[in-house]
């Protein structure tokens, strides 16, 4: 009985240790079309496939009407010209990181 309790305790300790060893994600994203070629009424793909060590992806787009998206790859159409703040928050368990970019939407 004592050996079973020891094995369970060691297994739990190992799981906690492995969880704490996860690397902090390094978020990044690219757009298609490229950032300097984004125009109104055009579908834009935001890809975070360049992110390292990420498991969960949360996007916020701050423009006339703020919007939220989830996933490694999301699409968005902008209906007004100007600057849009794009925020990407990435997690992988108990570690997280974020990146923010300002993107110009051209006529």
C-alpha cells in the first residue's frame, strides 16, 4: 500500500514539474496580404503559425467596433481606413505572452 502511495505522489510531482518546465510562448503573426498592402473591404488573413510554443490563441482587433477571434489563423475584413490595433495573446498552459501591432488600412 505504501508503494502505491509513493508511486502516485511521484507521478503527481513529475506532472507538476513537467507543466512548470513549459517554455513561455513567443508570439508573432503575419498578414496576407502583407501589412503595407491592406485595403478596405479586402479579406485579410492573420496567421500566428510563426509563434513558438503556443497552444491557445486569442485575438483582439481595436477599430470602430472591437472584435475578438480565437485560433492560430483568423480572417478579418476592415470597412474603414485608418490604423487598427491588433493584439494577440498566446498561452500554453500556465505560461502566456502577447504581441500588439498597429496596422494601417488603406483606401
